[in-house]
């Protein structure tokens, strides 16, 4: 399905400026806060300021009297259903958009005030009195699992939302025979922090609900609204306006997304809620907060015969859909990396605590798992006296190993694992040498690497119990030869419009300018699951390729009839069907479209009027549930990359600066190098944030980072110059040969930066960096410990 | 994050401003708004009325008065940072101002506003402390001069009365002094973990007078007398700088917060003191 429709140059791989940029960069985007409806009123939430309590009552009397207030509701006022729990293999979490009998985290919505504007709503929200009976707080996952821990859900008998045992006889045998190297590797709690927070606007008119929401998955929101509100899906329209960053956090479905529509229905008025940053940091999902205990059974040459361990994630209260254990499962799959590790047995614990629920965040378990295995490989090298790069060379997959099934069950059909690694090492060593030449004596410089494979276009069945992995495209010609394509994927700033336009133009041999892209509206888009798991190009591409194939065939038949030629003699070149060998004899797409849409009497016998096609693509060969042996091939394809980071550590203060960075990446065929590089730049920047700066600490259940004063995001000045190189070519296993690039940047930084810091501090004897973020306090402590 | 209701007044003169403040004890002066407005949005500050002094011409002047540089309280930080007069007469100020937030913040933030806000990590407070700068505070009935040490009371608290505003700030011009400033921050443009402003006057090769102010290490910006003592009556050398940095670190007991533990702030002060002093080495 590559550019073989004629002789013109392909659009694939061209550095095409993004079609959405004129609008978005000039401030002409239309985000959720730009949606204004006549008569609209605004909502403000009353949120719990205690981590754990029984709700005895909510008194809104004074709030209802406050100026401009339309209504105040508490949990007991709501006539809607609990958020459905469709995963029989985990503990059921019955949660409602407003707490009914118990609050389990600071930030949990307790009541909502609707007023003429947000100022008045917040004035009234201050007057709502919640009568809360405090309960003991569960602060950490470790506390949650102690024998005398208070229970968040007493009916469970413990605080484990999910518990899966890993087993394998081969693993046990390996550990009996071989030397063991172990460690515990922790990625602390942080969050996606998109530039645009969440927001919902809803209107109920003529018995139909329209919901604008800043989400990555409009159809999933629609289905969940249907279940909670009790409306058929056809009576709900979900519209995604421009989204200022999603990062998986907006792939979660939040209490406010059910409640604002309910308010619009109840009050018969458009209602708007726009999240502020303080709410965002306590009520939008957090992420990571995962500790991985990992042991390797190691042969004499350092190579790993088996992995054994446990991924333990602090899920916060767990009151979110989809719940936050998805990343823990993906972390399991990422632990064996691109290495020939024959066996692994990894158990998973998803633990509930009195914190904000965790959910998806770009990388989705990949950064956590990669951090664990890469740190462990370095430790093996250190303990056995083997250069850790040589050790990786002994294990990393070579071309002749492919196709390869990893110990976790991932089927790697293609990839450049070894090549990417060697190239990144070359770049890393060169960058380090250059920095050393420029630095003064005594500068603590170091280089570190992270290598990984990443599953893309995954199934979501194992974490939603509902949806799998398909997506759709609807390609329609107008009579003037232009095309409108509607897709089920979603845009949140990543360049989806550009990518879709490029693929359609390529597949139909027309200029990109003739393609209009539509997405993010359940009334106009075909059913699809949205954009997550680095899936958009692959799944939308698959659907577009199929729809375009139908249209090309039909177009060829019509053109052949108009030209009085045989369809077999036609070729499609630059928007024209022409007779091979006589280029003067040709008709354009617009002539074909006019026949199909207007002058239908010109159509050949048996050809229906109309020139449109809808197609769905379901990636083949996926496991939607684990196989009997517990393994799972959960993704349509697997990208690979190696990252190299060069850091400078201020040994006096513990401040780390990432001074250079390189990513050697293989996402199959690159549709547009500009968007792929942009995705990687953004991912690395976020990864640096998580590795060095960002964290969401709690004390006695109280969040300590509740504004951007305490939550330290990296700024442009913390982001170094980057080298991004793409390897590989069209992947044989996917449409257009593409894989995915959305998450590639964020997976490497924690492991690469920790490795680089350890390298920089090796002269001081600092080893065993096993926790991120590496804040000045953490590093200064490690340095002091090594010195004493 | 919306403020509760408040009134807004923009008086035409400083006298009018203080009269308005005196008439309503819940009224607050508004200068650049870079700290007060976020506090209002969090409902931590609930003024009845904002008295906007940010555009009073008499408060934005900048001139030399003998051996003192006079900067109006409402002069914007960015204007001071880029002023040739300031660069010439008080070079510590532009050196320090470069570290105050980002230039967008400095375009709004004022000199007097930063001193009156008394953030324990404020660079401007450190410069004022190291230079022994003074502020002129006016009320409806009186005008008084307050030196920096007497101004800063506790985190976000000064000795200003509710009906007083800072009208001008007075910075000694020390043509023969050398200055240095360094701060250690987790992220550029952020409040520092710790920092040091240093003003040193020499008698020949020896240090005759040393004034060091530390930020981020206590409830207020404060001087570092132990470190100052170490430097006196000897040349400024690698050795004396190391001793001063150690003395500075040993003399503070920083609070713990979400950004750093006390030991890290102490280490940051040690490094900042060393780097500030290194900037003025002769050799």
C-alpha cells in the first residue's frame, strides 16, 4: 500500500508543514473554554479537603442563597447510575460523579454549584458545609498492604484492586541454577499537566444531549455517558474541540464529564465547567507511582536467563475509568526490552490509597519498566565487572533474530534494535567527548543510555473490558473532486489532521489541499476509539488504505467507462485516470466524481451512484486477553529506540542539567519527519520533567504540590538541543508500513538520565540510582552518602 | 481560582492612595500584581478594595540623589534592569533582577512590590539587604525611612503599617565596591533553593567591608554575619572564599519544604556564596 499508484513522487516522508498550524499557532484554535452558548451557566465543584472520610451530610442551604446561584447538588441528589465497572478480573469500584458515602482523596468532588458565572459559583461553593467523619488515612502502597491498614473499600478485605501472580517453571529453574542480581526501581508520582486543562460544556435540547469535552476518545465518552445517564447513545453527541494536549490523561473519563451533562439535563440550560490548574493538580489523574522489584537470573557472561519480580502501583483511590492499572500491565511487557531474555514471571499489584486516582500518561508503563530493566542491566554489569554496553550487545536482538517473541509474549516482526543501539552509543560518546572538551576541569559529566521496544496500537480490552483496537475512516468525494475524510481518531495537537490528509492524498493521488479532515464529533465521524497508545497513524492509516482502495476501484471503473477503455489499462497519476501509453487520454477525479454524484446517467451499468467509502481496520494478530500461559501480544506493532543523554551534575548542590540528548528511533515508515521529530522532542521534554523535576508528594494524605509553584515543570531552558534520527523503513506488518511515534520520546529519559548521572558521579562512588525524580535533595543525599 | 468580590480604585496621587488605605483597613495596595493577584485567586488574600498605585507617575521615577540611587516603588523591574543609570550606579541590581522570574513577570513586577511582599527567596530583598538599601514609607500623616533589616519581619510580612505604602527605594551608590550574585535553582527562573548577594569593599588588596545576604534559607532574606566576618582584613582568596562559604552554610538553619530538605538548601547557600564571591576575585 505504498506509493505505487503512478510515477509521481510520494508524499510519504516529505517535510510537509502541518496543516493545523496556521490556525493553532495564530491563536485561532477553538478550545473548550472558547465554546460559548446562549444562556450558559457555570459550574464550580466543592472538593474534599480531607483524604479519607465518611460523608454524613452536605448542607448547601447558605450556598443556595448566594447571589446568582441556580442550583447546588450533592452526591445524594443525583439520579444517575454508578460508573460501570466492566472488568470482572479486578475488584469492583462503584463510584459516582459526586461522592455519596465516602471520600477517598483530597480533590474528590463532593458537591457542585451552578451559578451565572464562575466567580459567583466559587463564592457560593465556599458556603457549602460538608459534614465529614474523618477516617484513618492510607498514605502509601506499602502502608496499604500492612496487616492493620485501614481499608478504602471495607468489603474487599484488603486494599488490592488488582493482584496477578506471575509464574513459570522455567523461571524458577533458572533462578535455582544461576546467580541472582536484584533491585527495586521506583518512579514516583507525577502527572501529564497538559497546557490546557480539562473542561466540559453540555447542552440538552430537543431531547438530545450535546457534550463538548476536552477528551482523546469521544466515542468512549459517549458510551460511558449513555451508561451513567441512561440515555441511548444515539441521543448523545460528543464533540471534541481543539485539545491543548491530552497525553493519555484525557483518555480517562472523569466525574465532571458525567456531571456537567446531567446538570444541563436537569437545569435545561447549557452548563460549562472549565478546570483550573489547582483542580487539575488534585483531580485530574496522576500517573506512574510505581515500584518494580526485579531480579535477574544471570549467566556467567552477564546475560539474563530469566526475570522475576513484581510491579506495584499506587493507584490512589481507584475511582476512575479506565483505572490506573493499565500502565502496570504494560510495564510488565516492557521489562524484557529488546533483549533475548527467554523467560519472565512478573506479578502485579494495584494498590488503593487515599490519593488522587492514577491513570494513563504518555508512555503508559513503558518509562517505569524501561527504567527498571535498564538500571538492572547496569547493575549486573557492575556486579560482574562487565562493561554494561557490552552486556547489552550480548543480549540485544539482531536482524537475524526476527521475528521474535519476547518473554512477555510480544511478537516483534520487524525492528532495528541493534542498529539503533549502536548508533545511539556512537552519538552519545561523541556528545560526551564534545561536552568534555568545552567544559572546565572538574565538571561532572556523564552519558547514559536507554533502549526499549514499545507496543503501539494496542488493544484496550484488558483495561476497559469493552473496546478492542479498531478504528474507521469515511472518505467522501464531492462533485468538485475534493475529498472529506472523517476518522475515529482524535486530535490533541499532535498533527493528526496533517497525517490523515497526507495518507488520503497519497492513497488517492490527489494534492493534500483537496482533502478536508474531520474528526472528534460522534455525529460526523465514523466509530473509532480515539488517539492513544501511539495508534492514530497506524489504525487510521489502515482504514484509509481500505476505503481508498474501494474508491480507486470504483473510480477506475467509472473512468474506464467514460474513456471507453478497459479498467485494466488505466493508471491513476496526479489525480487523473489515464490510459497507459497514451497520457492524452485521461479523466480527472472531478470528472469521475461528477459522474458519480451529478451525471449519474454516465455511470457504467451496475455501478451505483455516489463516490464514498467507509472502512474499518482492526489490527490482526492481537491478543485481547492473555493467553493461557499468561503471555500476551497486546499491540499491533512494536517500535524500538535507544536514547542517549549527556548530563552535567553540580556535585556541590545536586542540581542536574541535561546538556545533550539524542534519540535513534524506528517507527517504521515516517509519514512526516517534522511531526515525528516534534512528537519526540515533546516526549523527551516531558521525560526530563519526570526524571528530574516533577513530583506529587503527599503528607498525611494531603497533596503538597497543588499549584505550579510546587509542581516544577521543566521550562524550555531545561530542554537541551536534541538529535533525532529515524532508522528503518516500511514495516511489513502494518498499513503504509507505519508504526507509531507519540510516546517514543518519553520512555527513555528516566533510564538514560539516571544512567548518565551515575556515570557522571562514578568518580565519587555513587551507584545504584534507583528512584526518579532525581531532585537536588535526592542527589545531594546520594553524593553525601558516597562520600562518607 | 476566582477571587471573591472586591472594589478597584485608581487614585491620581500617592497621598490619595494612602488616604484610601487609611479609610478601609481591608483595602490593599496593588502594584504589579504578580504575587497579590494569585493570592486573591486562591482566596488567601481577600482585600475589600484594591488601590492601584502601579501607574502613579510620582512612584515610577528613577534618579540619582547624591550618593543614593532613588527608584520609585512602582518602577517596573524590567525598566530598572535595563536602565543605563542603574547599570552605572548600582550594578548589583541588574545582576540580581535577571534572576527574578521571567521577563514577562519583570515587565509587570515592581521594585517596591517585591520588597513589600517580603518573599524569603526574593532576589530584590537580598540585594537591598546586601546594599543596606532603605525604603521610604508614607502614610496619610507621616513619612518615614526604614532600612531593609527593619523592614523584613517574617515570611511575607513587613513592618509596614496597613495605611503605609512604599513610595521610593533608596540604594547607596558604592563606586568602589565589588558585587556578586549567585543563586541555585532547580529550574531557571524559579524561586531559588538558596542564593547570595554580596557587596565587598576593599582597602588595597584586603577586604575592608563585606556585606552578604542570603535568600531562601530562613523566614526572611537575611545577612550572613559569620561569613562577612571571615572575609574581613584579608585578601579575597580561594581559601577565604571557601571559609566564608562554609561559615555561611553553618550559620543557617533552613526550613524544610516541598522543594528541598534543609541540608540541600544549606549546600545551595554554600555553593551560591562561593560563586557570588568568586565573581569579584582580583587574582
